[in-house]
C-alpha cells in the first residue's frame, strides 16, 4: 500500500511541477513590458531581453515585427541572394539578410528558409513573383523532411501559412505568386503540430519563425541563442512562445547562425538582433543565406 501511495505522490508532484512551470512561463510572457517602437507604415518592433532566467529558466532575447495582414501601405515579399547572380557563376550566391534586404529596399526583414550551404540556393521550392528559383529534390527512400511539409505563400499581397503534405511534390499544386516551402509547422488552426523527437527539435538554438495571430496580424520573430546572454529555444518552447503571443498559425524558418532581423535605417547595417556566428552577443555575427522574408513599401 505504501509503495502505491509513494508512486501516486511522485506522479502528482511530476504533473504539478510541469504545470507549475508552464503556468509561470505564461505569467512571465503575460506580464512582459515589451520595448516597443512604431516604425511607420503600420509596422511595430518589439523587443525584450530576459536576463534573470525568468523564461523557461533561461536567458532569452526575443524580437518581434508586427503588421496587420491588411496593411495597405506595405507589400509582403520574398527576397533572394540571386539578385546578384550572373549566368557565368558556377555556384549560387549566398548573401547576408541585411544586404539582400537593403538592396531590395525592404523596410524590415528576417532570414528565410533552409538552403544549401555549399552550392547556394534553397533546398525546397522558392518562387518569387511568378519565377521559380529552386525546387526540392526528394530521396524516395526517405520520409519527407519536416522543412518540406509546409509553406509561406503570398498572392495579391495576401500572406498565409499553409499546411502541406507528407507526399513528395505536393507543393507543385500551389499556384500563388510567391512561395517559400519551409518548416516544420508549429501551430495550425490554433492547434499544436506534432514535432519529431530529435536534436534539432529538442535542443536550444537561435530560431526564426513567422506566425498569423487570431487578431489578423503577421508576426516575424527571432530568438537569439548560443550565448549565456541568450540561450535560444527548442521548437517546443518556440511553439509555446507563439501560442502565448496569440498566434493561430506558426511556421519555423531557418535558424541557428542564419537567424537575423533587419530594420531599415537602424545602426549596424540594420541588424537589430544578435546573430550568433561570431560567438559574441553583438550585431555582427550574421550568416549569409539564400532567401529572406521581407516587407517592402508600396
């Protein structure tokens, strides 16, 4: 009898402890007074640096760009490093998010989907203003990777997050003007999507994501990491963050050293977060990427 009582007590403590931690994190996010700046054109930038290990028992540096979905003063768009590509080039270009954004006259931008670090170009479908730049190459012997099962699409300046399929080439059926296949999907229709139990999911890294809120806003989010000042998040923690920011649909973009947020006319080439590739907590550790998600003036 004592043995069963002990097991029951331990189970109760375990369940209560897990709930208590989640409840604490909910309260932390609910009570956070974000540093907020109106950027004009209906764009808002929010930032907070959790420095006392108060969120997920860790230090976190989070940046958020907000815009209404029906923002008539801006244009939602994808950008590519191929703006400087020449036919004679033997490899595709990789450029820093800030350079692609500045060359494209973007007001704000974040890094985009996953890419080939050696040859350049995206590893999944990228279509910009009707032109297909990259398509996916699937291995028939392997399951479709998580970053190939969902997408951000833009059509007639309407931006949306789509849930794809587990079957190869599902994205070929999409007809939108601009498409970025990426993932994994974190939230869809206000429900958490299942995540694989692996190091990419479970370990803390810098992260970039986009989400659509219940109040019809688009949020572009970066989470800094790989530093004592900012430890980064697992995908479960990133999902928790987006859900508590009021997101209905949320999708993961490329992270790690690629994680970058750009705002036009800000110091340090417009980089406002703390990219991690130089292993310093400053604005100069930016990695070159293949594509970005940006907001342009109309």
